[in-house]
């Protein structure tokens, strides 16, 4: 419904959400710390366990990507070293 069509009894509300803090998740250790914080928050009842479970899954996927990227970099370095010796 366009704003012009709203009755005067309907007050418009503007909600401003607090910005989500930007998390440092570029290392396995950072992901581990965030997952531990998430666990503590769920254990204390600060967030629903279903939400914590979903977020933990995402963090685990981020951890796997970091690990895979590190292995890919190491493998690439080894291959270049091998090619230079051959």
C-alpha cells in the first residue's frame, strides 16, 4: 500500500538495526574462537540452539575452505619447486 493511501491512524515506524559487527574469520584460529563463542552463547541460552547449530555449520564450512585454500597454496608451492628442479 502506498504511503499516501495509509490512514492517519497508522503511524509509520522506522526501525534502525544496529550494524552487524564485522568478524575476522580469515584464519582457522579466528573461526575456532567464533565457534567457541557461539557455543557459550547457546549454552547460556543467549541464542536459540537451532540458530547456533546453523551458524556453527556455516563456520565449519568456512574453516574447511580456509584449510583447503592453505593446502592448495602449499601444493602449488611444492609443484613449482619440483618443476624448477626438473
